[in-house]
C-alpha cells in the first residue's frame, strides 16, 4: 500500500513540476499578462526583468527539481523546493500580519501548504522505500 502512495506522490509532484515550468514560461514570454494575473502591475524594464529573473527563476528551478526528483525517485533534491515554497508561505503570513488579507489570500497559501506536505511525505518515504523490483 505504501508503494501506491509513493507512486501517487511522485505523480503529483511531477504534475506540479510541469505546472511550475509552464508558469515560468508564461512569466518569461507573456510577462505583463502573467504578472497581472497574480496582482503585479509592471511598467518599467526593471519590473519586467525582475519578474523574469526572480519569479520565473523561482518557478523554473523549482519545477525542474520537482520533475527530476519525481522521475528519478531521488527525494534529496526536493529540499531546495521545500525551502523556496516555505519561504513564499512565510512571506504570505508576514503580508497578512502587516497588510491584512482578503478572501483570495488563502488560496495560494493552501496550495503551498499542500506542496509542502507532499514534499515532506516524499522526503520521508521515498528514502525508506527501497523500490523493490523497481516497480515504481
């Protein structure tokens, strides 16, 4: 039964990795629309560069690590993604305390929390499972 949960977690993290890569490409090549979709209003070259470098970079690296880890069954490469998403989650908590919140504030936090839980599960269980017969 544990092998099924490992397979499900690998599939979910792989799908999230693909989603992150698509988000990164959207931020790189459709910057204005993608940025406005997450509430950013950019109007300068520096703003475009920041979105492409920092935000797209975040999603590209996280997505690549999720894809590689899920495909190769190597949970040790998930810790950088865990740190990045935990930092983003912490940033949202700080924003709630400093600036307040609205009904849309909790949706990305819920997604980040689910990803954090999936990564922690993978780190704990992918290592313990020896993938007997390479069936996964």
